[in-house]
C-alpha cells in the first residue's frame, strides 16, 4: 500500500507546532508498518536549521536534476509573472530515516512557496489561498504519476490547508477522475477560529468564480461547501465541508473534541461552540440527508517517549540516571536549569533560538519552591491571558512559587508580571524544541488553561517528564483524570476557567508540599502515558481507515 501525507509542516523539516509533530509521527508509523510512505511539503524559502545542515546539499542536488512540471492554476485577477494558467513546480525527493524504516520526502519547489520564510504568516502572505491550492494540485500531480489502480493508495491530508484535495482530485478538470480509486483521509487538527482556512464571501459571486476556476470544478461544487456563519452573518467556503462531502474519512485529533463538534449547538460544551457550530450543523444536515460521504471519528494523538521524554533532552544537559518512573534526577536538573538561566555563557548553542529572556528565576529555590511552567502560543485559544490573571492572584499568597513561560512573541502583560514578581517569573521568547525539552523536564506543574483544545500534546509530554499537567478538561484535555494523571478542572467561560485555574494552582502548591503524594501522581501519569498513549497504541486506528476500500464514486 502507498500512503501520501500532504501537509504544510512537519517536525524536523519545516515545523511550527503540534501539526508538524503528528505528521512526522503518523508517517513514521506508516513506514514501520510496511507501507510505502511519502510526505509532501512545500519547499519554503527557509527550512529548519537541522534539516538544512543534514540534508541541504542532497536537496540542492535533487532540485538541480528534477524536471519542471507545469501545474494548472488560474483564477480571476491572477497577476503573477509567467504563464497565467500554470505554475512551475519541481519535486525534490529525499529518503529520510525513520527508526529503522524509511520515509520518502517530496519537497515541492515553486516560486510561490519560496517567497515564504515559514509555513504561516497571514497577512504577510496575502496569497494564502493560491498557496494552499498550489500545494494540493502539485501534490495530486506528483501522486498521479506514481499510483496504479492495481495498488491500493491513500491520500492523507492534514488540516484545512489541504482539505479540498478530494474535491480537486475527483471533480476537478485536470485530473478527470483518474484519481477516483484512491482513499482520501483528512485530519482536522484544529477547528478553531481562523484556523479552518475559510474563505469569507463578502461577494459570493466573485469568490465562487475564483474558487471554481482555481480548483477547476463546477461552480455548484463550490456552492455546496458554502457555510453561513452565525457570528459575522457572512457566508464562507469551508474546506472541511469539501473534505466531508468528497473524502472517505474525516478525523479529529481526540474523542473529546469529536464529542464537542457533534454536540455544538445542542448542548453546552466549551467556548469553541460558536467557532464550530455552523460546521457541526452542516455535517449533521448532510448526515441525515445521506449525502455525507466521509465517516467521522476522533483519534487521540499519541506520544513518542524517546522523542518527548527526559531521554530526549540534549546530551549537553541531560541528567544522569534517567529511568522510567524514577524522578530522582528532577530536583538537580531544576537547579542546573536555573543556573543556565542565570549564566548565559553556559547555555548550549540551541539557546540562540530564544530571541529574548525577560525576568529571572533568581528567587526560585528548587529545594522548597514550586515551579509552574507554560509552553505554547500566547494566544486566546491557549488561555494565556487567563493564566496571566491567575498568576497575579496566586503568587502573592504563594511566595515560593515561580513561573517559566516559553512561547513565541512578547507579551506586555507577562512583562509586567515579571516586574511585579522579580526573581520568580522568566519569559523565554522564541521557538526551540531543545529548550522546550528543558522546560518540560524542569517544571513541577504545566499550566494549560485552554479555552478549547483539540487534543493536547503538551500534557502528554509533561507527564513523561514528571511535570504534572494542570488542565481545563475541554476537548482532548478531557483525557487527564483529576488526581490520577494530573490536576483537572472544568470551565466553559472565562470566569469559570479563571476560578478553576486559581483553585488548581493552589491545589498544586499544596501537593508539591507533600512529596510522597506528588511523586506517586508523577509516576502514575508517566506510566499511563507510556502504556496507553504511545503512537504504537494509536496508529492502528488510522491503519484501519487506510485499509478500508473506498465506496465507488459516481
């Protein structure tokens, strides 16, 4: 069987967050299961430093010898230089080692991709939709030359950027039904506001015409995927609607998030209701009418302990004596981490990816203080603003508590908090997987006050590192069992999330003062993650969908 993963990012190549982790891990499991596996990504103007160092010369050689393929892409108003109805693309193939197996990487080289220095950047890249459509059409061009009706093949599209793959492949003019025999699987990694790549239609006629031409499909195919929105009262083309109507399987990244999607508009779940309600209504309407082609399911993401546990910490700072369930290394590591923060000269080279360090942990003492941590985007979904307010409430009453925050982007609110609690708050502005591993290993409690959370990988990473997750049990974070694998609370609105987080932080500080109970919880959380949440346990759910033969298409 052939499996093609199409995505905008992948860990170790061009990575930003959890989506890249999942693409990397699912592809690796495909290869380990004996599937002929390919990852298809854009070749951006800049790829990850580690990839460039390891594969840069091989990539440049592959591009020099790769033929140029015209990819049909025209839309009203197109003004890009060159032939107006096509864009040129080259496919550079590189074999990547994957734990004893091999994954084929296909980087799609095109001037449109090269203009980007990273996978995302709206509004810096106003041609976001042409970029998405070019990736999909180029991927289908590449796949079409490599599949045969005699060999089962699966196209697995990751997130909304590539969710119109099946529509383009099975209804689009350039492919003329030649790819109808493939199985199309789509995974929605995040259905949040602004993340579904919805094309708003303030001029329905113009946008419908734009998409019909760009995708080479009939206008009625576009109109069938237009979803009205209850907040802005403006219709929009919904990529996941196309995935549901034309794909074979549509998955979301946890059973809890699927439940919220299916309940949206019918019962109170989380604040993401308004963001997913119209999509939920669309899916339910087509399910009842029998026109929903794709099956819907939730598959919780897994974790790889060797890549996310303390065993993955860079050798330059990795503690000795690491063993599953034994966290004797943790307090000395905390002290060493604090020392690195105080002494920039002794930090490993990868700390250069941290743009700035604000505040310090000079007042934190690992032998008596509790270290809270936060790793992630400083945005509304993650509840960063709620966290800031909770710290202001809790820290005056917990004078031994400290916070280490790692996230890209400066926050004036956290800058103020660092000044208000000197020596107890440090803000690391930047994105570094190696530094993240240090923060996960150094922390006592990881704070996740998310307003909504599709899956949550940070909580699993924290469990492996003895960093007890403190979570709002929405979406995928409902897998945390309060008192068994972490500290959980449940809030639907900002006020209840704040009150739940403040109470949970006080409970965490009390637990920290009881070493026997804290270590017992750390060991339970670690054992649960290693025994039930690894990718080896998760992947069979994807494999089951890959092996199901698609229903005939009309």
